[in-house]
C-alpha cells in the first residue's frame, strides 16, 4: 500500500478496510487479517494497525473474538456507507459545488456526465 501524506496511516488502513467491505471482498462474518499479518502487509508498526482496528471496533465495523481474531461485523457495510455518505455530503460535495461554480459548469453538463458514468 502506498501511503499518502494527507491522511494519517492508521486512517488509510481504516479506509482500506472500508473498501474491502464495500467492494464485497469481505462480507459479514469473514475473518480479517490479524494485527501482525496486517502490520507485515503494510510494513507498519503493529500499534498502528491496532489503532485502526480499535477505531473500527468502536464503530462496530469489526468485532474481536478473543483468541480467534477479528471479524467483519454483521452491519459493517451499512455503517461504512453511513460514515462515507456523511463525509461525502459534508466535505466532498461542498468542494464539488465550489468547483463547478468557479469553473462555470452548468448542472446540465454535470448530469450528462453522471448519466454516461452510470452506463
């Protein structure tokens, strides 16, 4: 994984977990990599991975089954979608509106691009 300088590493790992669930690579009840396995995979300190997993546990996206490992929680996908939607609506959408206004792009042109994207 190539980490960027914009976001903390532990949150980039959280986003990676979000992606795995949203794209269906991991489903409710699936076992996820252990802290040690993830640390090796991402070439980071295990404490960084544990911080990511703590964040995910607090939001009930993953559950820890003591002695067995971490698993995707039953409602993980819905929780992730709610988190991502909130972020999109509060951060990304206002920036999008700012840019189309500054660039004087009509909403009809945006809608046409959206229709083409959906196809």
